[in-house]
C-alpha cells in the first residue's frame, strides 16, 4: 500500500473508515435508550382492583393488579377531559384542550385534531420518539377512533408510525355484537332507549363467543408478536384496548363472574344535582331506573373491565417472557373515568371525580417503584413529559404537563393542582364550558357562561354531594383554586352576582331554579 500514490492511499483510508462506520454505526446512544410499552384502556374508572373504587364489590383485575404491584400507583390521577377525543388529542399532543380549543367530541376520519390551530404543527408523543430514533408501533384505540360495525374512522396520523395494526386508517378490528334479543330485550322501552332508540349502540349483555372472537384479543395478539421480536431500534409500542368502553358486551364467562344477585349498586343521593350543574344526562339515568336496568349495567360494566384486564394480561405475559423486560418503561392509563349512577349519570361527560379519576401506573427500569403509592394530584397531561424525561431527552417547549420523575423518585414530592375541562353541548341549548381544578383535598369547578361555582371537600365529602362554594369561610380556598386555573387560562374572568338559573340563600346553600325531581 505504501507504494501507491499519496492520493490513492488517502482515498483507501477514507473508504476504510466509511466501511467501518457502516459496520458499527454511531447508534450507541440510541440503542441504550429504553423501550416504551404504552398501554391504554378505554373508559376504565377507579373500579380496577388495585384502586377499589367500588367498595361494595370486588372487581376482578388480577393482571392489572400484577402490574400495579410492580409499578408506582398514582391514586389521585385525573384526565384532562371526560371524553375520548379531546383527552387523547391532549395527551398525545401535549397541549391541553382548554388551550387548543379541542374541548368536545369531534367526529370524522383522519387526524381531525390537526384542524385546531394550536395543534397544526405540534410534535406529538409518538412523533417525538420517531424523530429521536425509535421504532413507533401502534395498535387499537390510541387516538379517537371507531371500528366496524360502527363507522370505520381513525384519527391516527399515519406518517408518525412505522406500523399500525390493523391499519392507521382503521385502527381497531371489527367487533361483533351480542344477539339482538340480549341487547334489545322485549321488557324494556327500546324505542326510547338512549343512544339511538332501537338501533342504539348503548347496549349490554353477554356474547356467546370465546375471547378469540373479540377485537381486543387481536390487538393483544399483535402486541404479543411485537414483544417477541428483536428490534434494531428502541421501540415505542402503543396498545389500545377498546373495552370497557360501551357497548358492554363481552363473552359469557365474564358475566358469570358477577351474578346479578351479588351486584351492589353505587351510592346515589336523590336530587343530587339540585346544588350543582345539570349535565343534561339525568334523563338517561331515569330511563335506566324506569326500565330496571341499573344492576344489569353494573354487571356488564364489571364484566367488561375484567375482560379488558384479561387482554392486558395477555400482553403483560408476552412482555414478561420477552428479552425486553430489563430495558422497558411500562405505563398503563385510562382516558377517563365512568359514572355508574352517581350524580344521576351513566357514562362520563361530567367534571366530577367519577368522570375524571383514572388508573395510572408507571414502571421504569432502574427505579425501585414496586408497591409505591403517590397520592399527589397528577394529570394524564404529565405522560408526555414524563416519558421524554425517563428516556433521557429534553422535552419540547409546548408541553402543558409536568414530568413525574420527581414523584417517581419521591412519591411525597408535592405537585400543583390539575385541570380537567369540557364543553357541554346540547341540541336545544347553548354550549356551556366547565373547568375543574383538583387539588389534594378539594375539587373546584367553574362554568363561566352561567357563572356557577362548585367546591367539594374530599376529606369530608368523597361522594361530592354538597357544593360548599358559597359557604362562609371558603373564600381563600376558592381563590387558591381560581389561581391554579388562571395559570393555564390567564384570560379567565369571574362575573359578579349569582349564577344563572340558581339561587344562593344567606347561608350559602345553592339551589337550581325549576329543579325536577325523580
């Protein structure tokens, strides 16, 4: 080689370096990054076993409980919105929907959340990790979506994913329904049933099929396959279970675990909404009571939770038997809670505890989190910055949440109050926006359009039965929670005078005008 001319020797030297570089690419830093297993369950409230949110009954969730035993449990975790579409867009974009304007359920196919000006150019969670060298894999309901037999829509943004199952354009497999005689029994008023009358999707009952015929089973199968593979990059694997979202229809064996005679109804206070906001859904609860369906709904929801737990368990089994256990962050969350009769409501779409409180678990390699509990108020908005922090990256500047790394290191580290918001819309009324602020002790809610405030003391009123916002001695508490709301929405204004449609007496008792009892 020394006999070659200098320019040829130099060329060979450069070529050798390039070949060595190709054999050993400079990905040392990327290869050491942790994988992320991002588990989402839809509509699961705090009835999951490890939270024991329904004290009258045991809800069977052995698999999620197993993950909880190996994770930090956030017992005071809350959604940014009590509905699927705004919550998921907020979590994954990092921008709270009260700021972006995506405050209600927005339908349609494709990434409709990009239509909001504040979300047009933001880097989403999965997009962030893809840009930073991760393989992005998704399945099921992560963004808002529907699947056959409903309209096939998906708000996944295809370019952000290396692969999505079954497709970024139809993000959840076909889901079969229970027999019509089960979900539309003759003894109930099907013509006026909520959700569309005799063609309602708001149904419940056992499906005479094995688990293998369920859509979530196939989502779990695909995730299990991915966890069994070797990957040339760290992965961000998002797995979204549809259940326990309604319709509450799952295989018979899960109903068998909850005989009707063992069903315990949640506590319900008659005329509970007389001192609070009317969410426009009391007629649904009245239909349930008039048609004697309350116990069947509780049974069906419990069965759907346990089915979802079984599907999560199949994914966890594959993860625990994989080669990825020592280098994977695992998070499990639900997009919002669920009323089961409390506050005269079935389903979500309120700003009370039952709608906003959610399961949240985090497990991270190298951190001793097993069995630890954080009681501080935290938000699902904190997921994006937390995962970025745990992976060792610098967080984007647009994020509204806070990293939970300080709480993972010390669960007693204090947090700021968290905010949940929603725009309530009715066919015959103008929309009303509400904002809830949850601190360690209190829940404060404000509805600007009608100037109504609510305050609940969770030390003395966990059911949120008594609105004490106008009681003497609570001025400072109200001011503190208003300030937390102003930190995110500095344009917020509070009107003088009594709330529209309500009367406040001299003792601070709130009463809705023209309230109808049932």
